[in-house]
């Protein structure tokens, strides 16, 4: 189903060809309704290229731009913009078409990719904390959108389950463990024994040596140490799964760093044999002398003591994703501090001949009200479990105040959807590289660009249908379903609905779910303006049926759009 943007871009390309002008510029939605529905800067771009007058070029273009079947006559504005205004009957016809399309006009990708998305990645024996929100919900939203667009997506949770910290954990397990405490709160007890061991090791060289020996035994496959490590991993994974269940996050595979252990020696030997790596001061390193920003920053693939590290594991991970999973695209949703590391890993992959599309998708930080990284009063990271529980509790309090007559099961369900949705949406509505201040008051507000505001718009629509005693929604609307767009608010809402199919694919251009979030916010605003200006149930036919159809289509787009962001919508609030 061709979108308005695609249709107008095609007609513009035909006009440029007819005028013997090269392709240039683009068609975009108008930023102000006074300038029509769409506009193009083509004449301005060409004027700069050709050294001609932009308004004269614009006139030359519109003389050959045949949009009479869908638009009013094009208008030249300002220095040479061409403004295009859709006809109401064109918008109405497209809206009726969308009512019969479960994909709401969104076309699948013409060249679908097999994409591995690496996101989340918590560390074993440590609690998930507020800092895990961004990678987790951003990666999940991108996975949902990519899947909807027809790509084959493999969600991979790259767990931090190996490394020097396990010497501390195993020593603490053997010498300090409180079994009842472990059963009550496994992660808290693992954190406690790790911290106590760390303090003892800092003060006592004998403890330090004992910790090192425990690590060596684990790496050598000692049965007792391996068993402790395995139990630690299992306890941590159960804790992670609880958080993922609350967040409605799903993974296709969860591969810890330990999964790659038996591949690491082969990685080093291969890189040495191909001369990509070399021995330097006893360590095996990859130098990037031909890449200025990495020229002074070699990647150590094997340490001088023979140990492996993150770089070794990540090279092995690249092999696995390309060779075993057959990915042609890899998205790494990992924080900005890892930029240098992944530049090195991707450079090594290129030298090895891998042609897959690697993208490191970075993001900003979540700050407290003091504009510093969000911490508890004692200076610890805020546990994710506590934050999610508080979100649901706060939402429950608001619901109790707004609608105390709901049943207990309804209150539980709505509090979960509103509280968790608020946290997710507040994150996803920000540009991903922006640091933002965490604010319960703002994220749970029913006003402004928030999940509760959007959820409330959906709930308001569902209540219209309940009042109308129309039990069934308009899915599979009849072939002769029609929209009648008499009021400007109807026309504006219908136009906005038709743009959903234009917005969704653009999210993946720069991995920006905030584009979809902002579209949904604008859609909700358009719906509320329509709702205030255009009575639905009290209007006469054919306006009543048309307005119910607009309501249904709006509900469907809000539902689908929020679902693509990983946010559920309640039927009541």
C-alpha cells in the first residue's frame, strides 16, 4: 500500500525527469498545517547545484508535477518550497483502505535482513539496576519494530557470567556464605560476600592469593568451583527472568561470556596466523596503525600472562553470530563508554573479511534530580526490581484516586500496564543519546508526552464503543466502509493516521524510537482535538459511522504503535 509520501515522491521524480532536472531534495510532512500536508525543498537544493533562481525552478517543476488526482494545485512558498495539500476525498479513501488492513498501511521491508540484536546484558552475581533500563527497553523496541517490518530478528542477551570477579564470589561462597540469606534474597547475599571478600583481599595478601587460586581452579575446570559458579549463574538468571517478565522482554538466545570459552584459543591462533595480530611485550595484540583514531590504542587479545579478556570473547562472539547464526546484520545496543572497544572489534571483523552490517547503538544516561547518575542515598545503583515495584505502586495509587470502583483484578492489571508503560515510554520518548532526569511526577502524568496520556486516549475510545453498545470493533471493515471528512479536525486526524506507515520504517534509520513516540503523542493530540470538536455518538448518519470508524482506526494505531514500543494498553483506567 503506497503511502502519501511515497506517492508524492514518485510523482515529483516523474516531474523532474520531464523537466530534464536531476533527482534532488525530498518530500516531507509539512511542519505547519498552513503550508499544506507535505512540502518539498527540491527547487532549493537544485538551485544551489545549478546556480539558478529557486522560485523559477519551483515553477518549472510544478508545471510538470501532475498531482491533480490527489492534491489541490501545488503552491510555491518562501524562497522556493513547494507545498502540497491533499484533497479530503483522497485522505478519506486512504483512511477507509487502512480500516481493511491489519498492518495499517505499513509495508514489509523489500530486502529483509537476518538481524542479531545484542541488548540488556546484565552481569551475574549483581542486581539489575536503573542503568539497565535504556539498553533493555531500547533493544526490545528496535527488535519489535524490525520484526514488524519483516526482518528476521534474533534477540541475544550477552550475559556477563565469566571473569576475575568469580574468584571473589567463590572465595566468599566457601568462607562467608549465609545459606538462609541466600535462599531469601540470592543476589543481595552474592553482592554481600563479594564486597566482604574484596575488602579482605585489599587488606590481606593471603586472602588475595586465595582468591586468585579459586579463579585459577575455576578456569581449569575444578568440579567444586564449577558447581558454585553454575549455581551462581542459575540464581542470577532467575532474578533476571523476574525482571524480564515484569517488563515483557523476551530473548531468543541468552549466551553468556562463558559460552565462548572453548573458542578463545582458536581465535588467538587464527589472528596470529593471518598476521592480523602480533606478539608485543608477551601479549597478543591487534594494532590499528592505519586507523588514526585507533593508532595509539591496540586491542589486547591475549594478556602477557596467557589470560583472555573481553576483546577475545567479543571476537569469538562475532564469529558465532556470523558463522553459526548466519546474521548479515548485528546491532549492539551497548552504552557509549564501549565506543572504543567496539570500534576495535568491528575493525578486526573487517580485517577478517566479514561484510555484515555492524552497528553500535549507544545511548545516554539516566540522571537523578541532582543531574548526576541516579543512585540511592547510600550511593548505590538503584535496583531495577525496586524501581519497577515503585512504578506499579505509584500507578496503583493514581488509579485508586481516579476510579475506585474498579475490581481488584482490574486495578492490579491497570497498575501494571500504566506503571511499567510509564517507565518504558519516558525512556523511549527521549532521543537515545540524551541524558535525562528521572521524574516520577512527569512520567506518570496524564498530561503531556507520557504513556498514561496515550493509554488514556485509547481508553477513551474504547469507552465510546462501550457507550455505543458496539461490542465488536471494526476489524475487517466492509468493503464499502467510508469516511466523511467535513470538519478540519476530522481531516487532520485522518491525515495523521495515514502517516503511521510513513513513520514506522524511519525509526530504524538512526535507531530512534522517539520518532514513533512523538508521532503517537501528536496523534493523541489530534484525536483529542477531534473528540472535543466533533460529537461522535450524538451525530447523525453518515457522520456517526464515519466518526466511529475514525475512532476505531485511532485506537488501532495507538495500540499497535505502543505495542511496537513494548507498552501495553488497558481497556479501562
